[in-house]
């Protein structure tokens, strides 16, 4: 954390877990609603930037958090259990959206 530079000299910096969470959720939602992907990813980006504003991370920490989320998401998409759960979630979202548009 930038405010703890003395401590970090001996321990280093870490990926932002909050940013990884913001982007992990955004990637799943963007996969469910591709037409909303730009807005979802921008919201995740703003969440990451908030970690800089409050002074708890450096920009590289936020970038690393985003990379962690992207890597985990790519791995997760190959998992058969995730694929099954995603298929069910997509069907539910599509059904709910069809009810709203009618």
C-alpha cells in the first residue's frame, strides 16, 4: 500500500484483491449480457481506480488484480461444472429478459 512504503520495502506490493473481485464479477456478467460488457467492465475499472484514490494500492497492483481475474476467468470457463452452471444462469437471464420485453 502506498501509505505503508516502509513496510513494503521489505514485503513488496500485491495484486489488488478488490480489483480482482470487481473484474471477476464483471467478466461473468459480461459473458451473460455481452451487450452490456462495456458498461460492466467500466464499472469494474472504476472500482479498481477507487483503490488508487483511497491510497491503498499502486496502479500496478490494480493492473495485476485485473490480470488475476482475467486468468482465473479463462481457466474457469473451461471447467465443465462452471459451463453447466453458466448455461443455467444464461437460460434464466434470457427468460427474465424476455418477460420484461413483453
